């Protein structure tokens, strides 16, 4: 049976004695007792009768001088003396019972016996029933924030008195809590100032072992007060003395654990042994569940596009993790700023408080993608108004790839210099041969594509285009020299100036033989002499010839002869007339009679025919003709025939074009 103190029983006993009848005013034998009446509770065995007691039967009970009200006394043992006077009532039940008997003596007279009014066993059972302790979970209420102080948050819970929560019970120490915000809370008790002590967790308030057992079975959180720090943890008053291990206190060090002394906490019973009165509680699991519940509420309230506050929790090479009040979000390195950032630690540090925008929420994994640069104006929105094709700009090389280099011309705006736009003359294989990260360069905007966020830049356009001066510096027929830059199957490329290359076809390399590949004669890097044959500035092409500069037999022939010289030659073709004057030396022939040749037959000036031929003179004429002397009079020129060997006179010599013209001598 539950024990109760005298102070607890006193009101019940007093209330039970109130309806008892006053004692009769009959004289008593003996000394006068105190005026205040007194009562004695007498144990009555089965079938016993209650008799009136007199002053002669029992010693008088003197009331204390300070007594102002009647007193009741519960006898621990049954009374050995029973009154001999019979009672007027029926016999009582066989079970023993307690009955209140008036033993007061007024004015020295014996008080008459009081009539039995109420069974004390029924009275005690009713008292215990009315004071039975139950464990009930505090009701969940909607608390509305009415005011905030530097330490606490006051909420209206629908009662006459407001409830109070510490600021630490909210995210970010209640920095984001505003008046009018509502939160589900439970009442755990009252504080010293009379306000309801609240909890954001459903809390039970056990009063005895039965309540503790119910809370343990239902795994309910209970409210308790930390009383002291002991070895390995702390003592907590949860209606009985309980132990909380330091590892399950939710604190990080001994100083935080000491700070909990005297504070009311919410914990959960993890061990309950009624027989040994051994109770172990856990505060950490409740804090974790509260944080998880708060995170769930916060996650449910978030949506894409919201701007939230967060604290940088950790930094990784690919971004930063932010604590959003129980929820973690990833701020990728590409979403930190519009400028290119290599490492997050270059601009962020752990503990920084940021305003970020929720870019994406994954409902399955509950992962949040955050953006910081999205809260700043996007520079590409005004690029078409600030930049135009042909404009010269300056920037810093941020990245170098094999195909080109990226240049930041202003924060958040990058352009690409392709390898083909880096040099007029030098063939760039990879961009790193020309540019390095961090270099400051000038470039010309070639084109802009705002939709794709692309700007094409040119590096070589900042220099004068050498092809604009090619025609004046290298006319056709002029002699040039330069190194061989590349060999192909069809010819060789020769650099004749910075940014200007010409091509020597394989057929123009040598004249005396046929080549299978230019590498049979040339090597990359060798310096060669060549003659300009043709120029096409639109296609940026120059045709060169090396064999035109190699001395040949025709050059020697032209150097040894002059116009008017008589030479012999063999007719190669008749139409057109081509004469071979030597090995590989060809000349064009103008066919016709020699100026000193005699007139043809039938001419009016022809001399009359001789009636008789002079054989001696004929022999002399033939001999002279063969030796190259003047032809015989009256001889006719013979027409040209292929294979004839004839005498010719040089009429034209051109050393530049290597052309020779002759006519019949």
C-alpha cells in the first residue's frame, strides 16, 4: 500500500470528523478535561461492541495548550480495553474496522459516547482513490509566439498563463522566429515565475512508479530536473532518482554537462528496475528525435526557388555543405559565383552565414542543391549591349585546353581563343604552346552567341595581317627563300615571311628527274630558294618553283649567243615550226624565204635560161653551197620537213623566259 504522511492524512481525517455529533453535556466524575473535545480511533475486532468510555475507565487526555482544533489519533494496535456498556446498534461485520469515539470531557464531566458516523476504511479508500497518481502524456497544443527575449520565447497556448521555451529549442537560436509563428508544444510544468514550462516534444509527467512503468512501456519522453553531476553522468529527478550517462546527455564536454544542473530536461527511460529502484534515462535520443522532427517540418515547408539562410558546415573540392537548420544542402563550386572559382576555400570559410537559393529538391534522397550566384545579376544578360564583333578586349587566361584557351574578359564572361586564331604564320598544335593560365592578353571579338553564352576571340587579329602586303613584297617571278615547314605527298610548304607560306609542287622541285615524294630531296627545316609563279591573296596561296632557279643548258646557250647569229638546227615539228638547236634547246621558227633568196620561177626578173650548162661552174657552186657559201644563182628555197637539218638565224633571245626564236638563214 502506498504510504502517506500525516500531513496528507490530516485533511481527510479532519473532513471525516466534521459531521460527528457533539457530546452530551452530562457531568463526569473526575477532573475536568480541556474544553476542546478529542477523538480516539479504536480498533474493533470482529463481533465486538462499541461502549462508551468514561473518565474513570481511561486516563484523561490533556489537550495541548496551543491546540485550537480537534485531533485524531490512529492506534497502531487494537485497544485492549473495551467499554462494558452495550451499543444501541446492530452487531458489526466480522471484519475488523476502525471507529471514531468521542472521548472528550467538558467542564470536568464525562462526555457521552458518540454515535458511529462513518467507517474509516471506506474513508481511507476514497482518499486513496482521489489521490491516485497517473501518468499521462501532456496534451499537444498549438503555441503562438507573442514575444521574444534574449533568452526565451513566450507562446500563447490557449490558457490564461503563457508558456515559455528557451531560444535554444528553435533553429538558429530562434533568430528566424517571428511574432505570430505557431509551433506544436507540450506542457511539462511551471517555472519559478509561474509560466507554463513547454516542450516541442510530447512529454509525459509520471508521479510514481506506476507512471514511470507506463512511460517506459510506451517509450514516452519524460520531464526531469538535473540535480547533480556524478561520476560517469548526472542524477536526474523524474519523480524518482534516475541516472543519465554522460554519453547520452547530448553534451559535448564536462562544462556543458555541468551547465545542465538545475535545468529541466526531456529524456526517455531506457532502463527501469522497480525492485532495485534503478532508473536510467537518455536525453540524447530525445534531442535527436526532436531535431529530426524539426528537420522534417522544415523540409516540408521548403520549395524550389526559396531563399534560405545557412551556415557553411564543411568544404569539399567540389563545393560546400551548408546547415539549413537541421537540413544539409550542397552549394556546388560552379554555383558560388559567376566568376570561375577553382576551389571553394578561395572564397568561403567554415562558419560563414550565407543567403542562398534552393535550386533543386530531390524528394527521394531529400538532397538540396543550393545556389549563391543566382541571387546576383547575371552578366550575360547585358553582353550583347556591351560587346560587339570586331571589338578589341583584354582579359586573363583562366583555362588552357588542347583546342584553345578560355579568357575571362569580365567577371562571369569568358571567351575562347581557338588554336587556329592564335598565329598568322606559326602552325599552333596545342594552345599551351602560345598561352599559359594567368596571362593577360589582348584579343579581338570575332562573334558573339548570347543564347549559347559563347564568345569567339582571336589573338592573331591584334597583329597586322601579313597577306595584305604579299603582292607588293613578292611579285610574280621574284626570287624568295625560306625554311621548309611541312612535307606532304604533293609538295613542300616554305615560309617566305612571318605568317606567309608558299607551296612548291613536287613537279617544281627538280627538272632532271621524277620524284616519288618531296622527302627524296627536301627535309623539314632546310632553307631553299624558289621563284614565285602565282599569288592568290583571297585563298592565301602562293605557288613556288625551285627548278626554275637551277641552271640548265638553255641558259648557257643564251649566254653564248646573240641575235643575228647563224646556227644549224634540226626541224622537230613543221606546224608550228620548232627547231632543236641542241640537246634540250628548242626554238620557235618563223617559216619563209630568206631575204637574199632568188625569186621563184616565172618571175619577170628571172634571167633567161642558159642554152648550155657550164659543168665546171656547177661543180664549184655545189662545193661552195655545202661549205656555207652563197647559194648558186637561180636556186629555190626548199620547204621545211620534219627531220631536216637546216641553217637558221637567231632573231630573238629572252633569258628571263628562256625563249629563243629563229628564222631560215
